[in-house]
């Protein structure tokens, strides 16, 4: 029995998608719920699972095709594939059997194909042993490079050519590679340009003495990990400090809708995380109601799913305020761009020890620069500065989080 493979129904905010990768080819066996094709939208990658066990019969729309919700893209046939020929070597047979069951993220699969690697011999570190991009890069680093062929040695009988054109010159290659922009990268570019053109973005800066937070974290991190089974990081402190600042200055938790200002009575905080496809901003819903452990667990889950390319549309939709941490990449200072229609974004940076003045003395403290970019249409400079001061005060005296002062 032939089964039609169709594009899943996209959310209202997504009009179409691009077929990113066919994980199976006609004649390949597929198992129920196994991803057959990956469809990239401007927000996430949708995986189209097999409706049952069978064989991929036909690919109607090839990779790179723009498709819409419900569009027919292929067909599969219920039943089992013809048994593969028995391999002469036992090890290769085992490898082939394993290769049929291996799952890899789209970015990992592309690297495997580009470098002609055997997927059966790559150990996956993702959930369900899924192969991630990092796993393929590790294999490439461990694989010795092939030696370049030795240059041909001219025969002794050949008469040397004395003309200038015959002089050997080592010309450095100038390779170029042109690839189409991914839908996510194109969407990021569109959103950033939209933010700069439609919002009056300004940035104000401050610095935070991270010693109190670092001391508290150092004191309780082992007990925290044992109790909650998640590491205590810095981000949970910042999320709590931001929520406290937003309570005091609600205009930074608002958005512009035409000629109206919408003040949100909830705190959905976007946390910018890197992924093989680019920067994504999953949302911590009702962050004010989450514990420190709940915040850390949510961020860990989002980061893992971002690397694997399994974030759902609802994970990255919405948000009332965002936090981005350029410090993990070594940034000391930056001006983050707000994510419309939000009115603010906090930028964290690298912690650096430097001399500061305290009580008339110069001491060395671990300092972090923080930056708040805000939409001046909603937020006045005074409110922006005071918000950043409130965040600084909470971080430099974490007991405020417990006492609510």
C-alpha cells in the first residue's frame, strides 16, 4: 500500500519552508517515526516522521525546493525492504546494520556527506545516541590528513627552459565557496535590519562586581548539583535579577503594537543560545515562577535541543525580554540588538579581574560589563539606567533575591 508523504501543517507565522535534507533515498527501508526528510523554515527545522514501517518509494520534491503546508513531497510503501546482500566480512555487516539505524542532525549529515565519512563508525553523543555536528568534527580532527601527491621530478635529459614564463612560481590558491543563505540566517538578517529600521535603539552600560555571586555559587554548587541534578550557573542569577528589574520598570517588559503600548503581566525571558544553524532565542515561560534549578534545567534543555536541531516552534515564539551572553565567546563589551517587538535586551560579557576602588583602596575584583539596549519609543533614558542599576544591585547583593528587596 502506497502512503503519501506531505509537508506538516505550519503555524500561522510560517508561510512556507525549504526541503533541507532527505534522510532516506528511494528503496531505503524506514521505520515508524524515523525522520525521513528535514524541512527548514525561518524559525526551526521540521522533521517529517515515517507514518509506519516501509520503504521510501519516490521523492517528488528534491532538496532545496520551497514547499507549503500539506504539499505532497514523496511516497512510501508499507512493508519491509528486500534483505541486503550478506557482506563478506563480519565487521562490515555489523557496521551496515548499525548504519541503517543511526540518526544524525541535518548539519551533521551534511558534514558526513561532504567528507565522505562512514556514518556507521561515528559515535553519537546526542539524545538517543543521535550524531551531532560536534561528533563529526571530532572525527575529522582525529582523522589524519591525506598526504599531498609528490610533485613530478623532471628528467635529467630534459633541457631547462630559460624563458621567464617557464619559471616556477608558488602561487597561493584563493578558494571561494558560494552557498545559499539558510532560511534561518536570512530571517535573522531580516529581523536585525527590521529592528534597526523600526525601533529607536539606544544602549546604556554598567559594570557588576561578580564576587558575591561567585562566592555564593562556589559555596553551594556541589550541594546544588546533588540536590537538583543540574549545575548552578550564572544565568539563573541574571534571570532572577532581570525579573526584579522588570517588576520595577514595566516599560521594559512591554511592546509596541501600532499606536498602542502593550504591558505584559508575565515574564517570558528569551535566552539566546548558539546552534549549528545560527543564533536562536528559546523562551523561559513565566520565569518569575521558576526556581533557580528550574531556570538552569530549562536553559540546559534548550541548549541541548538547539545543538540537535529539535527545538519546536512554540519554544522560540513570543518572549517579553531577552538576555544574551557574549561573554562565553570572550566578548568584553557589545551593543546587543533588541528582538522586536520586545523593548529591551540585556547583554552579559566576559568576567575579567581588574583593579577597582573600594572604600578609598584599590582592590582586584572579578568585573563584568553589562549592556542594556532598549527601544527609546517606550523607554526613557532614566528608566533604562535605573533598570540596569537595579540588576547590578541585585547581583552584587544576592540576598535581595531571597528577601525581595
